């Protein structure tokens, strides 16, 4: 199983939620995962019901079996200042640059620079090792930009290498690309069983493949339970309404006569939805990728629901594979607390 | 189906569309709430009510675009066929890069335009800078309005992560395009020569030096060439962005905030309502999209579940196949289950037919969803292994994996099971209705002044004119719905 897990998908399909559940699922048995976000929205903090994350890795949850989930909200501006500091010992001049709008320019306007910094920071965490030479994080999971932007985001090297043809940014971009195009990385796409997100998923996969980026799983999210199927319904609408009314009365429902029609209508709508969902499933099956499926949590997603979703991932075998697929130093359970605090 | 409502006043969609004073309607809201569909449906309705309308859509679903004949990216409005009545509907899909190119071409001579269009920095900027799409949507809106060919312009807004990006991004790009920093890049000498600007000069050389090292000198030269070529246009960009902004504040403009009755979407909607007020931009109301309701709302969730249980306890006496007709045949998790009806793991599963998901739903969504993928229903519903199979599985259009597991055949769904299923479905619906009602109440408490219209959740996708007409009808009647919600 790849050590760098990138979670994308159409907006609102549950990228942040799925990335968080995945980070929890992969943290079982004493493993340590890092969940990163790159869009400056503090989605992770909201989800884990903690204070806003600073630009610093910190533990936000523990998983069954003593695993740990750490989190980091990558901030492009801070990452840039870090780089400047690292390469040029800028000191307080960084502030002057900021005043002039240069940092703003570099991180928001200059195309690609921002993305290089964000992916660069994540890749650094993927490759970071402790003194003993084992990876600090078993997995790094990224709550990534949506499908429409993911390929460009990850493939930013081409562009930046073209624009900034020399210099540390150029080298950085190439180093990042080596990680991203290797089996160390897997890009998962979250979708719902609806036409638009499924279409976007198919398009996104084609784009990722064209860019030679490794595609992981399709995660079908918010799957609703099906209570009645079409055959049952056909029977229902076909002349059994009187019987249904009687059954309702027997079950203690008053005024059942007036209820049969709306109940059957609701069932028809349900059946139509099931039919549409089945079509979309067929489209997804045609993509030929491994799938995972998460149920719709009726009460919304809080901490406990997040753990349930993680459990769901585990049941479906996500993360059973060991993390050495890419030929990296394999590591199973590790003693807790041995990683150094980083980024602070 | 009439969704419940307890909002005080409704949004009069038709009155808005018919008002000759209204020239622009902007549909905004966070991503995925149905802005494009709403904009297109409003366009169809306004046109069929006799107005000459143009709809500017951004990223429409493919089938929707095809059905309106605007799936070509040529960046000009096309007349939509099959509109009834005397009105006209034109529609287009925004091509952001093309709009940017055209803007450049329109405001500078051919030679300079070429230099700009060929510049690598420009190419990156126009293709993908976060905010370009928002900026170009505004640019296009300004252009359409300037042509003055339509009674009414309906604009969709880009699928941004937050509803507010639409207002902020153009400013951001605008302030870059004629900002201090970029001026420094092209004219450090000019500025540095002035008294009191020494600091800037020092900062400047250090900065270009640093950026040069960081990005490579070529990149900076590209930027400088680009900026030099664009110089003559900067004033124009800013002026037009300001003009469009003013247009949005004018009384002839109406904003419709679109949201689904979900927490995140309504939170964004609330921010947007507040922001519009702060910017003095005219809000017409809130379109609450994909609202669930029930015509059987007088039957509460609890009573429906109780009744379902009553029927199921009858069912176990004479109907063994408790889950007949229930379940999701396409569930891949269950479908790959090693369990087969022929080899039950325990006696209590012995009579389960070949369905693939637990049909017996726990009363609470929470419990229910948590065990969705489990291959078994509750054992107590299937305590009679000799009961007749009740449902034909083999002839369904299932996945192959399922078919192999579906050899056992059931014939007929008992009326008890059928009715119990209808009741459980209803209970699920009522739970959704209650949750949506709760979310809406939070919004209404915060903003009781906002007029609302509701669009019921349609079971399928909207991808043709008939679908858009149906949505238009719901938009027009959604505010007059009779209270019918959870009692
Ligand atoms: N399995 C689920 N069951 C129920 N609700 C869910 C589920 N997954 C996500 N949600 C809800 O859907 C909403 C959107 O989820 P989330 O924020 O994870 O999506 P996203 O793809 O990250 O969105 P964005 O594109 O805005 O970043 C949230 O309110 C979340 O709680
Ligand atoms: Mg998110």
C-alpha cells in the first residue's frame, strides 16, 4: 500500500471526511499517520472538533491498537518563508518581502509556486526518517484539491520546471515529481452515486492516467441503504393497494386509506433513485479500479462517526496491505512516541 | 410532494422574472448546490414568460449543456431551441481562457496582444490562476450587459469552494494586475528616484534578486515582459472590474443565494447574505434546493417504525423470508460476501434468501448505517427455515457476482413485508425531513428577513428542457407550499 495517499473528488463529496477516516484506518496497530490539508480551510480541525491547526504537526487522534493520527495544515506562505530561511537565511527581510506583496505574489499569483510548496511539504513528510532510519510516518494522507484541479496540482512540476528553469524551486519540483509518479503515491477519488460526480471521477482518472500519476481507489461515499427494490415495488403498485391499506390498519396505523398513495409514490421515487444509482455503479465498475464504499451517516459526521467510517475502511481491507509496496523500509507496529516533533 | 415550511414570507420568483426593472439575476452559493441548474431553469421560465433572456453558465453538466445546445466552447450565446411562447432564451458556457484572450485583444493593438498571448506567464495565469474564472465571469457579465441585447441576464457563478470567492477573487486579481508589487517589478528606477522611496528601492533589488534565484531569472523576465505588455491595459482592467462591481450594486440586479438544506451549504448562504448586505448588493432571496418532503407526513417516523415492527412480527409466523424484496442487489461489499444461502453459518441464517444487505433496519439511522455492509439481516426475522421463498432473485439485472449467489428463488413478497418496507422507507424519509427542517430553522433564526423558495428534491438528474421547466415551476411555487412537514 502506497505511503502517500492523496484523496481528491468532486467538491462536497466528502474528501475531507474520507481522508480523515483513511488516516484513522491506516493508523491501527500502532502505526503513525499524518493527515495534511492544503487549502487553508481548517476542515480537519472542524472534523476532529479541535482548535484551528497551526503550521505544525500535532497529534489529533488515537486509533485502536495504539496508533496515532497527526495533522498538519500546510500554509504556502509559511512554507515559502521556511524555504527562504533555509536557503537564504533571510531573517527579518522575509517580513519586508511580505510587506511589499512579494510573498503574496509568489504564493497566490505566480502560477504553480504555491502548489509546489504544498506538495513539497507533504512529500518531505512522506520521506522523512528518524535517527534509526525508519520513516517518521507510516502513511501521509492528503486532503487534496478537487478532481477538476488535482492533476494540475500534482503535475505542477512540468509547469514550474518550465517557468522556473533553474534554482531551488526547480529542483524541488523535480524531487516532488519523483515521489508523486512512483508507486509510493496513490490518488483516490471520492464520489457519490450520482451522475455528475461519477462523470467527474471518470474524467479525473483519465487525466491522472494521461499525466502518469498513480490512481488508487474509487471511494463511493454516502451510500444510502436500500429498503425496497423495484420488483417489490412493481408488485406494490400493481393492484395490491387495498391489501396494503388493510395491512397498515392491522399494524395500527389510522387513516391508512389516504396513506397508501403517498407511501407508494415515495417507494417509486426510491426505486428510481436505486435505478440511477445502479447505472452509476455500472459506470464506476467499468473504470476497472479497486473500490471502497462508505455508508451515509444519517446524523452527520462527528468524531464517533469518523471512527465508524474508519472501521468500515478496515473491514473492506483498506490498509491491510503493508506499507512496503514501493520497496521502502517496511515497518509494522512501532513504539509510540519515538517520532520527533517536526515543523515547529 | 410539498415540503414543509414555516418561513414567514416566500420569494415570488415569477414576479422577479417578470419585473422589467430587473436586468441581471446572479445565482450564487457554495459548490454543488445546484446553481447552474437553478440559473438554467430560471432562464427557461423567464423566456417562456415572454422575456428575452441570456443565461451565462459555468461548468454545466455535460448532458445539460448538450440539451441546451451549448456544449460547444465558443464563448458566444446561442439561441436555445424549443422555447415556448414569444420570448427567447440564449445560453452560453463560459470559456475562461478565451474570455481573457478576447479581453486582451479588445484592448490593445494586434502586435502587443500577440506578445501577451504568447507569454508563458500569461498562459499560466489565464489558464488557471485561482480567481481567473471569477474575474472572467464578471468580465463576461459586463460585456453581455454592455451589448444591451437582452431584457434579462442570468448568471451562474463559478464552482468555488466558498460562495464568497465570487466577490473576492476579481479584486484580488485586479489588485495584482495594477498593484504596487508588479509596478515595482517593471519600474523600480522610476519609483526609487522619488524621495522617501529609498526603502522600497533597497527592498526591491533584494527582492528581485531573491525571487530571481528562487524562481529562476527567466521566470522573472517573463513576468516583466508580460507586465510591460499589459501596462497599457491595467487601467482598463481595474476600471471595468469596478464598473461591473457597481453594476452588481445597482437596483436592476438581484442576487439569489442557492443552498441545499444542509449545514455547510446554509452556513455559506448565511455568510453570503451578510456579505451582500455589507456590499450593498441587492438580495432577492434564498433558493432552497433539493428539499425533501412527504405527503404522508402525518405519519411520524416513530409510528411508522412501530407499525413496521408490528407487521414483521406477524410476518415471522407465516412468512419466512423476512427480507424478501428488500436489499440492495448491487452492493459490492455484500455481493462479494462468502456467505451463500446454501451454506448458512448458523441455523438462524438458514432461511435467508439470496439478498445481500440487511433489510431489517434498525430504528436509528446511525445504527442502521453502521452495519449496512453486513451480509445478514437480523436473525430473529428468519426463524422459520421451512418457510416459502418469497422472491425471485434470478431475473434481476444484477451484477454477475450477485447472480451466482442468487440461485435460490423466491416468488412473492408478502403484503406484510411489502407494507413494512414502505413504512421503513417512509421513516427514513421522515428522518431526512426532520434533519433538513432543523438545519433550515437555524438559518431562519439567523436571517428571518430572507425570502425563501423551495425546490423539492427530484429523484433523478435534470438534464433536459422538460426537467428545467419542472424545476422552474417548483421555483415559482415553492414559496406557497402548505405546511406539511414533520408533525
Ligand atoms: N459518509 C458520510 N455520511 C454522512 N455525511 C457525510 C459523509 N461524508 C461526508 N459527509 C458530510 O458531507 C459534507 C461534505 O463533506 P466534506 O467536507 O468531507 O467534503 P469535501 O469533499 O471535503 O468538501 P469540499 O469540496 O468543500 O472540500 C460534510 O457536511 C460531511 O459531514
Ligand atoms: Mg474538504
